[in-house]
């Protein structure tokens, strides 16, 4: 008889009582799965070793309802992310967003998170540049929203329907896009705008729908910290308007970067 197990990314661990915890697991087939994890003396693997940002193989009892874990194997541990506040808050923010988006299984969400956790782990271990974590948080949030079918509309004007095409050479200093909550972007400035982006900032935002983070020929990130924080604010405003929820860890990420600047 085949043993029933799930492979997925641990997003959150919550204590239920003195003898058990609730594990939030992201699995491609079932989406966001909630599992009861008993105390260590009942489990094959010590519960203290189960943390968020781990890729797990979880053996379970039962097929429906709130199922119980009987054995856990850790396949990959991204614990290095917790070394720095910027990588930790970026990762937690992405996890928060995915939990709010996963009312049903969404193919590609697990792969997206695993990719970005891998990138954040590299930053935590090798690079002392908090803006890198900020850029990953912004781009991955945009990717998650795309995967879930609630993208920020950045291709056409919400007012006229005309394509939003910023000049590539940034030659038009008067070119602006206004972000209006619950509508999207409007060409030119608007009194209803929450945030305004110039041509280079908006072009950067459009490029974030692609797989790779935009970089210059020397490998440096395109865009200043101020620009990336403005893009993070747009993501947060869109999420608050449409899910609706607040991604608290992104507030921590913003505050940590402002303290360093």
C-alpha cells in the first residue's frame, strides 16, 4: 500500500495547543493545505526543526478534512534568509501575499516562491545590499498577482484605453503616469493619483512582468532605492484594494530600508 504524502513549501507554523501545531503548506496540486502537526514524541521528526521557508515531504493520515502529520522529511531549508531583516521581511511578505491569494490551488505559485526564496538566500549569504531584497519582493509580488489572475494593469490607460508606452530614452520630461487605486494607471498627472511615476520608473515597472530583474550592463539594479520603494507602495495599495489585505512584512521591509538610507 502506497503511503500518502505531500511535497510542499512550509509557509507558516501556528501553535494550536500544548501538544500540536498547525502547518500551512503550499502544494501545487492542493494549494494551501492546513495540517495538524503533533508533538515531537508522536512524530518521526522533531517539530522544533520545522520552520517557515522549508521544502517538506509530509506523510499524512486521512484524505479529507484537517489531516494529521505522522512523518516529515526536510528536503530543503532556506533558514539563511532569517540572517538579515531585509531578506526575512521580503520573504515573509511574499508568503503573506501567497496565503491571501491561495483560496484555491494555483499552478506555478509554489515554483515562484521557491525561486525567490533561492534568490533571497543568495543575497543573505553573499550580498550586503538590501535593495536587492526589495527588488525581489516587488517583482515576485507582481508575478504572484499575475499567476493569480489579478495583475496590476500596466499596459493601457485606465481612462482612455490607449497603450502606455513610455519613451525609451526618457526624452519627454513631461511624460507621467498616475496610479489611481482601484482603477490602474492614467496617462499624465491626475488629482486622484496616489503615486505618480515618470517614464523611466514606469518602464521599470513594465519590465518586472518578465522573469529577470532589470539590470544594467554592469549587473547593477536599474532604479534607485526611492524608485523601488515607490513600486512597493503601488503593489501594497493594489493588494489592499483588491484582496483586500495589508502585507505587514512589507511595511517592515520599507522601514528597515529607510533606516539604512
